[in-house]
């Protein structure tokens, strides 16, 4: 069995203590031995005494490194049964910690493989990242999330983008009554069954800022992973309803929420997708503390214009080129059954259409005063017909 760091340190301490009585100890070596016995030499220097290069770099007072190492080797052989001196407290504490596998690991750069991105959604969302879709109420941001969940769970392309198939966990904070209808509408519109799809919905919101509540969420996901494998995608819809008792405008609370989400993905390399609202005054940024935007790997903002066109723009892409914006049109889908009054039950899906720049509102600088609301609707309807061909 190899020596532990604690045993190795005790041996070096004994050697240094005995060396101080050696009349042949030179002037450069004596200060080092004194520092060892007094606990003034860092544990890294003690371990490094076995390496000429490391010893010389860690402590220049070693003098001639080769002579020091040769003498230490001799001391080890002659004084193997020497009574060990008391261990300085700071050295013993460090030595004991080195003998325990650290939870926080440091890896040499050369040991990290340089590889191409592993995409959950080709050119849009990288696996194992933290992503947000933000938008105002009724901007269809949750419909985008539902479509993404269905595509990943079934391996179906997401609006012409290839996906990496895998289980999906959808943590609901709102829209629980209608969410099942949204999934059914996607299935009908795309002709893809979801009966065996690994999509798992929560029965209640998470509470990201409540450690005890998040422990329950993590436990449920661990149980799920035993049967179905680690989830490729975990969706929290919305951040506000899954935030917990704290204030989302508070930077410290937002940091705690992000850390809780990071723990969900770190254990299993899942992608985290937040569905979140834009600000009350500033519709171009996410609501709440700016720490949210800072923690994201990518962010997409969803806007819906007066003609019902939904546009998705990239507002953050940390490690890749920003992808082109996308445009969608909501389509009503009948679900094949009726309500108590005999009316067809419907939901909606988003159909991708050709992207066009949103028009400037009438009366603003650069606006098109000759184009009215009805004309714009007629043009949009014509484009929708063309896109179906």
C-alpha cells in the first residue's frame, strides 16, 4: 500500500527533525528543515521534496536541490524507526485533507479534451447548458417550450433543426390545465404519437430558493433516471412560478435559484430551459435581477405582433455565433372531442413561416403610413398560404 499524504508528511517531519542535529547540514538546507519542523513550510513544499524540479520551484531556500534530495533519501533509510515529532496543526490538517477525495476538483488544462459542440438542438441549444426563452404574457413562449419538449422526447426535428433525443422533465408552474391539450395538439399537427414518449410533467411547481423543496425535486428526478435514463432536457415554466418564497429582483435570491438549477443539470449533464417573463417597463430584457441573464449560456426573446406573428430573436449566445431569427404563426388544432356544450375542444401549435422584419408601428419614425392593419393582415394570410405549399 502506498503512503498516504499524512504518513509521508510525518516521515518528512521526522527526517527534518533529525537532520537539524547533523553537523554536515549546509547553510541552505538548515533553514528549510527548521521551517518544516515549525510548520512554516507549506504542505505542497513537503510533498514536492520528492521532485527536484518541484522542490526548486516551491522553495528556493532548498539550495542545491540534488544535494537536498540525496540527503533526504539517506535520512529515510537510516532514520526509518526514528521517533516522530509532534505534527504542527496546520500541516496535519492539510495532510489529512489531501488523503480524502476532494468534492471540488481541479483538472489540468491538457487533460480536458477539445471537442466540437454537442447540440441538443442543432445550432440553437447546446447540451448541458442553461437556456431561457423570455417573452411577454400571451407571446406563445410556453408553446415553443412544449414543441421543443415533444421534439426532444421523440427525436423529431424542431422546426427543421435536428435534435438529440432523450427524456424530458417539464416542471409546471402555470398552465397546468391546458398543458395536456397543447401536447395533444402538437401530436396531431405533427403526426407523431406521444403515448410512449419519455415526457414527464410535475404535479406542482418547484421552489428553486427552498433547499428542502429542491431536495425533493432532485430525488424525484433521480428515481426517474433509474428507469428512463438521465433527462436530456429539464424545463421550468415559468421561472417566477418555480422561484419559491424569495424575491426574483433580489440578486442573492436569483443566484440561489440559478445554483439550484445548476445542481439539477450538473449531476446528469441535462440542459436547463427557463421560460420567463420580460420586464414590466423594459420588454427587451428578462424580468428580475440581472444575475439571471448573466448566468445563461443562451437566451431567446419571443415577441408577438398585432398580426399574430411570433418572432424569436437571439438575445444571448455565449460560445457560438448567434443564429438567425425565426418566425411562427399560431395554428388552431381541433383535438377530436367536444366540451359539455358540444363545441370542439382546441389548442394551438406554432407553425414556422418565413421570417420578415417586424414593421415599425404607425406614426413612429420610419413607419409605413400607407399600410393599414387590414392590409397587413391580408399580406400575412397570403404568406401563410404560400408557406403551406
